[in-house]
C-alpha cells in the first residue's frame, strides 16, 4: 500500500508537488488527502505543478476526487482525497 500524502493549508506547494511526482513515478499512483479549504487549495495547486513535472518524464496523469471520513483525536472529519493515476 502506498502512503497517503497529507496536505495542510501551510504546506509548501512545490514540496507537495515533488512528493506527488516521486510517488507517481515509483508506483504509477498516489493518494493526496486534505481537510479544509486552505489545504484543498494547496493540494490542487501542487497537483497542477506535479502534472508539469511528470509531463517532462512522458507521464500523463489524471485525478479523481473522493470524500473520505478520517478520525482525528477521536472525532470524524470529512477529507478530500485526490486519487492520482497515470493514463495508460
């Protein structure tokens, strides 16, 4: 199983994009998770950057967003999970 890339509102976009690109290069798949508007914003910007990084390697990606329930400190929160895959 591939680890989930967790994004916060204060995550550096370029760092997240690099993580997405690295995981996709290795596994042809990545899961990116964010909770809250700021975090989702950073995740989507990072995804756009990662798309460019991967295009340089001849990899084209697509993303499917999903809702997931996550337990944090005993409370259930709804997160957005961006499921990233390589087009074949």
